[in-house]
C-alpha cells in the first residue's frame, strides 16, 4: 500500500508540475528543476519495478526497442528507453527521465506490429513534446503530459483532463507511422479498442475524437499522410515475439496474428 501511495503522490506532483513548467524557456532555474524531475523519475521507476516487477527477456525487449528506435529515427528525435513491467494492469507510462514502461497486459493486447508501433509512436509524441535543449546535457527530459492512462495509479482527475494532449499525441503518432512505413490507422484502431474495453482510457481518449481523427486522415485536411503503395501491418517477427510474450504470461495462445500489408487508403 505504501508503494502504491508513493506512485499516486508522485504522479499527482508530476501532473501539477507539468502545468507550471510547460512552455518555459530553458535556463539555470529550469535546468535545476529538470535535474530534480530526473531524480524523481528514477525513484518512481524503481518503485514501479518493485511493485509490478520487470520483464527482462532480452529478445522481446530488444524487439520492442528496435521499433522504438525505427520510429524515432524516422522523425529525427531521440528514442526513449523501453522497459516492460509484469503488471496485469494495462498501461504505458512515460517517466520524466525518458524511460517508457509498457505493461505485460498492454503488450499482450496489441494484435499487430503496426498497433505496437502506434502505441510507441503515441508515447514518442509525448516525449517529443517534453524534451528541450539544455546547456547541461544535449537533450534531457522535462516533465510534460506523460501517459499513464489505463493504470489505476493515475489519478482520475488527471485522466479526465487529458483529452486535448492525447488528441495531439495521436495526430503526431499518425504522421510518425506514415513516415516510418506503418499503417497510419493502426494507432486509431488500438486506442479505439482500449477505450472501448477500459473506462480509464476512455476518460482521456474519447471514441468520438478517434472517429474525428479518422475522418481527418481520410480527407487529408489537417494531417499530412503521404499515400504509399503499401503500409506495414504485421510481420513474422511480431508473431514470434507476441507468442513468446503470451507464453511468458501463462495466459495461453490467443488470436494468432497474420503477416500482411495493406494498400494506403484511397483519397
């Protein structure tokens, strides 16, 4: 209980701090605050790992990190370090010190490589928003709209105030997927599924917003998604790693994904 309370208190502090620091110019005082947030992020990460455990399969972690690196490279930003927790609670939590935690349960629910890339691209958009140049380090994270939407450790008032930043992150994720060669709709499909299945996600990722975003992508009005002959949806490597993950959770085999490509939507 004490550890969970620490996580709740830490998240609440980070949410308040994000509102006060967002939009500030990097300077001596900001750099000092950044260092404090970095240390806090490390402590929260340690507590999260004590609470939920950490999944250290190097093959699966390396595979997910490889997709993260591909997405970051496609848009020219720094990749986050990806770690997998053993939690049965579906969450993706971008820590203030640039480490992205994805739970066992959330990865298990992902059904294609494009959906996994969409999840990572969504989080990468948050990281991109919150990384600023500094005289102390080349690029270090300051606090911003970290994603802990489905986790019960996220305060309800924070989840309910996430609608606009989540929309912006999803827009950015759509473009990132397109540049990296993944099906742009994949992030909408994943978030729609999660919002339908989990009330905590639906408080910030509103299904109506996702429908509107899909219409925007189809019309190419606000989001520039260049047409391609084919976008990647799945891969044999995803199938292997997903099966390995499912076996590790002990939940048995679920729906088996099929490798495929899809033509870009006609406009």
